C-alpha cells in the first residue's frame, strides 16, 4: 500500500475550496441514499437483477457524450481478488474527444492502436468500495487490466479536470458522487498516477525480457487507502489556518 502524504500548505486556496465543495456533494449523495437505506453501489446495480462477477454495471457503461468521461462498476471473483477486502470497484476513463488538445498515446512497439477516432481511451483511477457502499481505496492499474491505451502520467493528470458525468442516467447520485470524488481526491489521484509510471519504469528495468504493459504479474500499480471524513477534515483545517493567518 502506498502512503501518500499531501503537503496541504502547497495546495492553492481555490483548489482547496473546490475540493471542499466536491466533498460536500459526495457526502450529500451518501446522505440522500442512506435516507432510503440505499448506498452508492446498491443504487447502481439495483435494477440489474442478479449480481455477476466480472459483469460491467451498468450494461454498456456510463458515458457522458459531452465530456466523453466514462465509468463502470464490477467485482472480481473472491479467489482472484487482491490483498484487500472489497465488494467491487469503479473504473473511470477519458476518451480522446474529451482530452485536452495535443495529447497523444504513448508510442509502444508492437501495440495495435484502435482505429476509431474516439476509441483510444485512458484509464484514470479506480475506486474500491466496501460492502457498505463507501469508497475505501484508490488505485491505478497496468494497461492490460482495463484494455486501455497507455498515456504518459502527465497527460493523464491533465485529463482529470475534464472528467464529469453531467446527466441523470442511470443514477444521478452515483454520477454526481464519482464526479465529486475525482475533485475531492485530486492531489492523491495525481500522485497515484505518477507512482503508476514509476512502478511501470522500475518493473521494466527489473524484467527487461517482458512486455511490461501485458505482464500479468503486474496488475495494481499504485494504491492508497482513503476516508472521506479524514480528507474533509484535512481540507477544512488548512482553510481554517489560512483564514486565521490572513
């Protein structure tokens, strides 16, 4: 497990305020769902019938045609789960039409790039969920895990501002929640993406005879345990310190 320490004093005030507002959105989504004994995961899968491992929820994923952001939820079989307990996880993506201008995939020898102009999607970060529908962990993955096209970390970080699911289907609270989580945990997500690239580079050095992006021995490339309440407390504390010092 990674142990990312954020230097809150280095985060601009306007970003902290944006993170705090996103955190309030996240908590509001939990509140309205809890009022009817629902949760983020249950809300997304409640109309799908029996829950099957590996199946994408919802069918066809959630895709915003304006932002070109995308996500889905799924779970691994128990015998194939990692070294932590989870119900399942959300994978988040950005498609090329939603990426900032000038961003291109990393050139990898032997890799067959998709032909469609909007098919070279990039994975951003995954949100690991516990059995009660709360996010307990963030993590990044190797290329083969999601079938993404690989982009350098700096380019992936540049995509984060563009991730938003701004419609109500199949669930407005879930869409609002995942959009908010991307903002609330922006500093940690940036660092996880950098650690992802560092892990890929070190693995390639240690295993020069393997295709690092297809190596099944390397699945999770960085991870960080989280708790929304702790994140909100840290943001509020730093903003309070700045107000007192002003």
